[in-house]
C-alpha cells in the first residue's frame, strides 16, 4: 500500500465513503472481489460503507447486483440520496425550471454551440446535438419547455471539445451564482452542473448526520475533481493513485490505483490497525 501520510493513531473510523468510477472500479468493469470483501468486512464490523458518486440512479443497477446489501447512496454529485434496498429516492435537490432556463441562457448566450443534457428523477433528456454514451436511455427534446414539469437534478454541458478542465474553467464563471460546476472525467468534454451549494460533501454530511457519524470519523476515497470537496471535508481523505494531481493535493493520503485495488488495500490495512471492537 502506498501513502503520503499515515492515518492518525487516534482515528475513530465510523463510516467509509467512496466514489465509484475510477475508485471502486475502472471502465465499467465489475468491482473486484478484494474490494467487495473489504466492503463486507466494514459492514460486519458495524462501519457503514456509503457510495458517493456522480452516476445517475439508472447506472446504479450493476453496483446493486454485486453489492445488494448497500443502503443509501449519494448520487448525481450530491443531488440525490437513493436507497438501493428499497429502490427509492430518499432525498433530492432539484433545479427549478426558471433556474434551468437561466443556466441554459447564460451559457448559450456566450457559446451558441453548446449542447445540453438534463438528468431528472424520471430519466435523461438531451437536445438533438448532445452525444451520450447511452442514447437508448435518453429522450431527445426540441425545447427545454418540454421538461418544465420534470425534477432536474443535474445538467451536463458540452461544447464538442474533450478537455473537461478547460471547459470547466470556461463555463464555471458564467453559472457560479446559480449552480455548482464540476467534472468527473478529464477527457469526456463535459461539465456537470448541480443545484447551487450541492456537492458530494454537503449531502454526505446529511447522511452522516442521519447515521449519527461525526465528520472526524469519516474516511473518503476519490479520484476526480467532483470528489475534492468530499476528500477535504472527511476526517481522512484518500486519493487514488490514478487520481488527478489536484485531487491528490486535496487528500490526506494517496493509495494504489484503482486497477491495483487501492481501496481494498488501504481499507484492509486500516481495519487491521483498528483496536478490536
């Protein structure tokens, strides 16, 4: 196990929070048996394991198939708390239609070439020029008025480029007063917009409050800029070996890369070091 800094000797591990893509698994592959074993060990020792992801609800099914006993999942970068066991939305932070119109207008006014996708609680809606990896899951719309009665929880923006960081720097200032902008893949050319003030960290905090776990007891794993707030907020933030440098700089430690089972290795070592419960 690699690491820049060791866990404080008096750390009282009360909850583990983890991103999914690039952290628990790579390129839509199954979660490794070593990682699943580490998750189950946490659960056996009474330590909740909470997924905190940018994925929409419809992309959680493969995870639920592998780990059906997971409870609440923070998804859509904090906009939604979803319960895997009951297949139900526990809580949701939505963008009102007037806010959606304002965001789209602000970006389109400066960048007419922009295309948009709208994640809602009832599916994905895209404009005719938006390229998505799952077109069968999407409904094409001609005007955003068609989603006026939908609960929008995330907006994705593309300008047809691949550099997500550059796109974030370009579009962020246009919407900083109305929503939170981030990205979860450096080369897919997408910026992800959540309701203002909503991040993985903010919603994870509410889950921890519900479970009676203090911030100082949380260990979090992540690899991309949409994980930075969570890693900084947690009592102990761990970046993956494959994480972007800016993410590693925000963490307390760095573990092995996802393809080397970094979460499993780090978590197992930490559980081994804890006093018997």
